[in-house]
């Protein structure tokens, strides 16, 4: 059902945990539907220097969270805003069709974290 | 690595003796039971022997057993067949909210055909109150169908009492006993049921063989028209090996039932007692009046499919009623019916035991399960509680 890459990121998720001194936090999803992702980012000179996540959800949701934090690290904020559901799924060698929408919330949560950071800068 | 199958409610492995009994009917005795020459007669005889064994398992008469290809078919047959046979008397049917899809979806189909359906609520253990059945019966009621035991939460209903009420009111009573027959004693005489569905693969028989008990004298409209098989009530050339297997499995179940119950109940209790030691793990279904090999939980703050994947990586195979683990991406209606909030229902996990499970298996499981829970809770944003989630509704496009 899941690709080897999804299983790897699900079984050994990268960047798990809370980030008490985060510069931006984004939460997406709803536990009633099944998946909730909380993404924390650390930003320096317009670049994401660190990213962490906490996720309530299925295997796909956890793998997506792990992947999105891996991808975002080192990116500029504008680059990170270009991460999409499709590019995340591609990086994971695909997701089952029924998981594309409800579990693939990583890009949205990351974008919210960036928005949160930018709002705090104003 | 250990491999521990804890999903007996999904299906059972075939008993070796059942396999042995079936084998000759694939090759040597391949005849069509309707043929009048020797191979045909041999097949016919095998089916009738199987019918006797299957009838004996539930204390019925052989002619009250109609073989079907699945429990779902038996359920469809019972509900549609009784509805169509009795529609001149009335067009009202009563079912519970925690029926299997093969009952619920058939009831919904009949609603589109002009029947009215009452869906009875259940209490927090998933039990239908027989008094609710009594209240729901009206002049037009022709059928009450209440599941005997829930495959999802294990709860066993007061079917004897519901059957007694239906009988008193002159209403036909069907029970879906797919999860119970062969796992707990089921006796048609004490159950007061006019129709009972059950399936061979729930008691170490093959898939593709099931039965509907139809009490003598009960009129039923066939689902499948054609030849004179099954007394004209279910046409189609019989699946002889599978039916032979169901007969053998019924014979073994009748012989070994006590032993099987004792075995799985002791191990199940050990599993439950250990699982409940972990914080915020709740048993779903009735604590005592439940299937002996059945343990079902909701684990708060984490999601069922993720648990199943990590368990599977440890060689433990189980089931869940969470939205994410279902193809329909909907939380189990059974869990919602017993009052579990949708976000908590996401943490559903179901373990069902059988003959092959050993004490060592449960020791390994008891060690593994809490580790998996704490691992997923380390990832979860709710590890400290459900703050901010109460009362939210799912609006996501599925």
C-alpha cells in the first residue's frame, strides 16, 4: 500500500518533537478527520535553519511531516512556499490516492508556519 | 521475527482437518450434485452430510440450513428475502445502528424501495435495549434484525430477549451471528430467532461457504433464481469443497467449543489486563458480555492505522476502526454509536484471538503494544491532552 520511502519516513521519522523557541508555528488538519500536523520552524536571514513536527495521524501523515521538515531545512522562505502536496508526494515516491488530500497536509502546515513567522516580523 | 495473527474476526486460518476433508472434492469427487450418476450422487451426499453437521452446530434441522457463499449474502438474503415475502403485511423493518454493512446497506436499499427502517440506538457498551425493540414495533413491522455479537467491539446482544419480544408480537426475527457461531454456543431453540446468518471462515472453515438458518415454515423470497439447488431458495451449482469444509469445521467447532472458549478467554483477559495498564487506553464494548477471544480498545492521542503499521512491522497483525485505516476514510459508525468522540475513535484497535495463539505470543504482544503506543505518543501533538480539539467537526473534503 505504501512506498518504501513512505515506510522509511514513517518508521524512522526525522525531526520529531516540539520546538520551544520556534520562530513560526503552523497547524493544519483536524483530529476528527484523522490527521493533524504541527510544524515548527527556526528562521535566520530569510532561511529555514531548523524544522520540527508533531503529528497525530496515519502512516502517510507521519511520513509527509517527516519529509516536509527534511525538505524545508536549508530552503529560503520563498522556496519553502513552493513545496506543494504534489512535490511532497513525489518526494515520497507517491501516496495512495485516498491519502493525497486528508493526510498530505505537510505543505499547508509549513506554509502556515511561514505565515506565522512573517506576521510576527511585522 | 515472531508472527502473531490477532485478526481472527477478519478470518480464521483453515483447520488442517478441514483442508483434508475438502481436498478430494476438488479432484476425485468433482461431480455436480444435481447429476444422477455416481460422481454427482457422491457430491450430493457430501453436501447433505455437511448440512447435517452445520445444522447440529446450532441445534437446527438440516432442512433449515441454506448454504450461501458468504455471511454478507446470508444477511442480504435474510433481510431482502423476508421483506419481499412479507410486504403485503407491512413495510417496516427494525435494525440496530451497529449492524454489519451487509445489513445496514441492505436496509438502506430497501428504504429506496419504499420500506421504512428504524435504526435502534445502543448504550455505551453497544447493547440494544430489548425494551427499545418492543417500543419500535408497530403494526406494519415485518422484521427485526439485530446482530448477535459485534465483530468490532465484541459485545453480545440480548438476542434471546429480543427474539422473545418479536415472537410475542408476531414479527420475524433475524440475527447476524457471523462473529458468534462457532465461537460461543448458539442454539436456535433458545435464541428465538427465525433466521440466523453465519460463515464457515469464522470457525476455521473455508471462505466462500456460509449459511442462512431459516426456521421451518418461514416464507422467504430467493435472492438468486435459477435451478432447484437448496430447495429452490438459492440457485447455482454448489461450491461442494467449501460446503464440505463448512460441515467439517462445524463438526470440529461443536466438539471443541468449550476448549476453544477457555483457551482464548484466558489469553484475551491477560492481553486486556495488560493493555489497560497504559494510561488513556479504554476497552470498547461490554467488559464481560463479549466474545471470548475479542479485545477492542481506543488508544487516546494516536491514530489506529499508524498503530497497525508499527504492530505489523513487529509481526503482529490486527485491525482498526479508525477513519484512516478504512477505505471509506470514515470513523467506524459502531464506535460513534457507543458515544466515542470521533477524534478518540481514530485510536481504535481490535485484537481477536484464536486456537493457535499461545501464552508466549501474548507475552510478546504485551511487551510490544505499550512500546508502540508510547512511540506514537512521542510524535503526537496531543501527548499531554486533547486541548483545543473538543467539539470540532470534520469539514475536510474526503
